[in-house]
């Protein structure tokens, strides 16, 4: 055993860079439909990002003095963070509640979460007028400790570190770094526990960002419970995303999976559907309490009231019922449909709060420019490219190498 | 998946200390922005203002901005990144009346509480200023300000947040704000906020027919350094009267004070659940 390990390390030293170089080369077909569509969009997006830094934010966006946060914050950050919530929920289920059934999808979910956070922070940097000054948040004597955004920023940053630690064993396995892998295994629980705590706080913190906008957000959407509402929403938003992503990646990366994986995954999906139904029910109850407590009846009889009811009935109650029936009848198609409706509902709610019902009384409306859409797509596409690159190389979907179990 | 308990508690202790220190700093910042008798401000008497727009030119000059281009019979205008104050004429129940708009310099400003780098800052003598070396351009101040005052230079590659700073630089040299100094009608008065409120009350008391009995800014958003008195109700002058009377930073207080307890208690709870759900074989292995 010892000899084997030494020879392995020698081997690694000699071939490390060769190995990295060979891994950098593309694997798989180049002219897939996804590549053909995403590449041109990404190229245009990069040009727009260049123009944004050359001519200022106003040159490529429709942001104005009334709407300082547009699509890049409203979708990429406020919505995207909810979609990345699956990582902390699954980590909680597998590593804290010890639900082994969900372990096969843990790594890919954590990876998704980490990449989502990484690229959403990139989107955030694009939106900052003076991005270099972000250093003032991290070091120096300029801490704005009474700022919600300060606390969100720090919890966000530390959580990215926790996610990186949670995923790092896969990187160590890929590099064949046994000692590193063993070490990373020992600090896992700390990363898990703090990761969940940091998640609960920054997920709710995103809602708390809007607490001071009490005059600007339509009363049907504003409440002092925004932080709680956002953290509950992040549970079903994250899990619905896991259902959708899992369903897609099991088709795309089928060759990475062992047999049985399919049945296993289907049973996981049914379990996740149950969680979604429960979380949506909790969310609905919270929203009803907030609605009744706020005496909001008078606002219902208006266009905005209808818009609100559409969100509540079409995108909370409807997916909740579909999830409920689909897990009882183990109907996978219905689970996927419900997941998509849930995700659309989360987009609708977060876009409502950050853009649509934000300054609902204004006559002139902000509509994102095409450049804002292209840059948003670019960020999502780059994220998918990186995700694919990693899944093709590291043990994310496929099983860990034999030596991991030997060493344990 | 295991961690030595000692390391874990060490890490947790460090976090707890860091967070509680953070809270103390927050508390003292809160005290600093609390009501203080020596806060200075400006009393704007809308009944004296004739709407000559002179202050707009003086403001531009004092801040190194281009002179405004004001058309005849101008439509209602808003302040923006190049115009830190504007005078609008409103059709009111007492005819066309002018009113000046600029930063209200709240006693407990939402923008100051929102700012994560202390770029927006309530100075001890009254003005709310923006500090270029600290700002990262996130525009959260613009989201939070109930008066829609901070403006952003969208067309710049190194954009600034632009707003009235009550001529902070002039105040430091013992002068008074440019608009107050130059107003030909003496529609504005610079002084201690408490004195200004007394003066406003006196004017209302001595000429009850000329004024509505209300000082706009005395309680709005928890009190502002800029105070208005007027001949007509303030909504007729386009001022926001729905502004809550409590401070805006108070809206986030509950959330911010719940962070430290969650950061400390939740990890403990999670550790407890982890221990409780651990499967038996693993425990035996470790022992």
C-alpha cells in the first residue's frame, strides 16, 4: 500500500502539468446545438461587457435615476441566489439529517451552487459603478456594519468559500491528490454547518435589502416579512432547480452514470417533489398570514391585484398541487412540469419586487435593454460551459475513484 | 466527514466574537446618528421664495457643475446628476407657487444605513455627504432613499453619486450653503436645527393666515435637517407626505439584530441534529 502511494506521487509530480494540459483540451463533440447557439451570444456579450467598461453603465443598460437596479441585479443576483439555494438544502438533508438517498446528486448540486455564486458575483461586479472599490467591503476601516448589504456581502463571500470547500474533495480526487483529499474530508463538517447558517442569512438578507424601499414597492408585495419570505422561497426555488438540472444532466451526461442510476434518480425526484410541495405550502401559509395581517384586501380590486393573484394562484398554489399529486402518483413528467412552473413563479416574484412593482406608480417603465439580456445570457452560458468542463473531468456525477474508499 | 470538536468550537467562538464586535460598532453608529441638539440645517420658507431659480445657478457654481438650462415656463423637473437642486412651480389652491427640492439631510438617513462602505455619511454637524474614495457604486443608497435624492453618473466610467451636500466644504470654512447665502429673498435660513424649528413655529404663530400649521421635515423620516414651511398643504407642492414619521434605518433593525443570534445558535442546532442522526456503524468505527 505504502509503495503504491509513493510511486503514485512520483508519477504525479512528473506528469502533473502534462495532465492539466491534456485536461484543458475539449472533450466530446464541438458542433453541438448548444455550442452553436451559445458561442455567438457569448461573443456578443463579451463585446458588450467591454463597452460597459469603456463607456459606462448607461451606455449599455436602460437603468436610470429612478430604477438603479435592473435586470443584472434583479435576475442575476436576486433571482439567481434563490435558484442556487438547492445546495444548502441538500447539504442539510444529506450531511446533517443523514438522508443517504440524496447523496448521488449532492456533488453536482454543490458544484452548481458554487458556480452560480461565482458567476452571480461576476454579474454584480459588472453592475458596480466603481468595482475596484469593492475592496472597501473586505479590508480597511470602511465597514458599513449597519448595512444589510454589508452583511449580505460577507455572508455571500464566506458561503462561496464554504461551497468551494464542500466541493474540493472532487477536485482532489480528480488530481489524484490523496493526502489533500483526506485533509479536505476532515474539515467538511465545519464547512457544512457554517455553509447552511450563512445561506439562511444571506438568502433572507436579499429580501431584507428591500425593507427600506417601503414607499416604492407595491403594498401587496412589501411586508416586514420579506426576509422570511425569501428564505422559504429559496427552499423550493433551489430544489425545483435541482429537479430541472438533474433531469437535464442525466440526459446529457448519461455516459457518466452507472446502471441503477436512473431508477435511483427517479426515486430522488419523487422525494424532492415532496419537499417542494411542503415548502410551497409553508410559503403559501406565510403569504396568506402576511396578506391578512397587512389588511391588503383593498388593493386586490385593481390591475396590480390581479397580477398578484396570478402570481399566488398560478405560480404558488398550482405547482404546489401538481407536486402533491405527482409525488403521490410518482409521475415524473408532472414533477418536471411543476418544477418549471415553480421556477417561473420565483422569477416572477423576484422580478416583481426588484423591477415590476418597484415604483409601480411611475408612468415611465424600465424595460431592460437587449444588451442587458445578452450579458445575462452570456453569464449563464459561461457558467454552463464551465459546469460541463468540470463534470466531464471530475468525479461529480460518476463515482469517486476506488482509492477514496480504500483510504477511508 | 468529521472534524475535531475543538477546532469546531474554536472557529465558532471566533465567529461569535467577530459578530458581537460588529454589533457594538453598529450600536455606536446608531447613537451617533441619533437626534443631537447641535445638528445644523436649513429652514426653507416657501412663502418667501419667488422661484427665480437663482439658487440653481449658485449651487452649480459651488459644486463645479454646468449652469442649468432652464426653459421659460419650465415643466416639473427632478434633481439629477448635474442638477443637485431644482425649483419647480406648482399650480396650487393659492395659485402658482415655487418650491425648491434638494437632499433633506435626514437625521437618521436611509442612505447612510444602506451604505456598506460608509461612503454615504451623516456628519456630526448635519450634512449627509458622499465620499468618493469609499463608494463602490452599488446604488443601494438610491434604492433606500425615501426622497429619491442620490443620483448616479450612468455615462461615466468612474461614476459618482451626486447629491446636495449642504455645501459641506463651505461649512468647514465657516461659510453657509451657497443657496442660502445668495438667495435674494432670504427664503432660506441656516442654523441649528432646534433654533430653526423655533423660528418656523414663531413665523407660523405670528402669521397664522399665511402658513399651514405644519413644519415639513420636523418628523418626516424621523426628522430631517432641511425644514419647510409653506402657505399650502405640502402635497400641493409635490412634497411626499406619505413618508413615514419613523426613521428608515429602523426598518432593517429587526433583521440586523437577528443576524448575530442566528449565526451563533444555528450552527449549534445543526451540530446537535448531526450528532443525533449519525448512523451507528460510523460511531463505532470512530471510537
